[in-house]
C-alpha cells in the first residue's frame, strides 16, 4: 500500500471532503514551506521550480511559501564596521534576487522579518497542521529545529515530506519523514561589489 495515497472514505464523506477541490480521493493536499536562510545559500541556489514540480507530482499544492530574513542594518553596522555599507547592500541584493527567483517559481514570499525565521515558519506549519485542510507538509530545510514539528504533524496523521540536498539531509529528520525530495542546485555566479 502506498502511504502517499489518501485513504478512501465512505462515499458521503468523500463528496463532502472534496466538494471544493474536486480532486480524486487519491490526491494529497500539501503545503510547502521553504526555510530560505537555511536552504538558499549565497553560492548555490536550490531549484525551486524542481521542488514545486516534485511536490505537484505527489498532490495539489495548497500553500507554497519561502521564508526570507532581511538584514538588520544596525546589527550589520556594529558587526562589520569598516565594510558595513557594502555588506548591507550585498545582503539586500541577495534577498531581492532570492525573492525574485522564488516568486518566479510560483512561491509566495514572507520577508518581513529581521530574525526568528524558524519561529515564524514553525507557527505557520503548526497552524496548517491543525487548521488547514491538508494531508501533509513539505519542509525544505536542513535545520533540526523542525524535528518536533515534523513529529507533531505525524501525530496528527499528516504525511511529512522533507526536501533538502541529499548531502545535507540530517539523519534525525530523515528518520521522521515519510518521504524525501532530494533537491537540485542551480549554480549562480556572484558579482563582486
């Protein structure tokens, strides 16, 4: 039995469950959450279109969201006193580039925070687990901070799909996930500022 097939329900329940989505009973409703600072690095960008296609092959995407961290200019000025303005500009340019790439791949972008991206993402994931009409979550991260939220999703009967480059997929997270998506890198060339 394929664990990624939605369990068949009685016909009355089935029509109620799918009245809005008009999906067959074997299609999963999935929400995708991408930990931008953790997975979208400076020199190697994850191919978000590849991720979206892989998830679409498994079911219907309800939410596709990338979380980005804006640089805090005050902290950066204190940390990098002599070269702060160049570093701030480079960070802002990088965030703009990742935002554009994410939106082009069809993801909504949450970039209104200077810090606590993990906490914000976890709140959204938990909200979807409890309140969303979803069958599973897809987490694109390497961060072990998401271990407990993955366990909570499974406790609530949700499928958990982990997405990360194969060489960076932590065993702690792999052991919890029902399935993995090995992400591909899209090479980019950095400009010197």
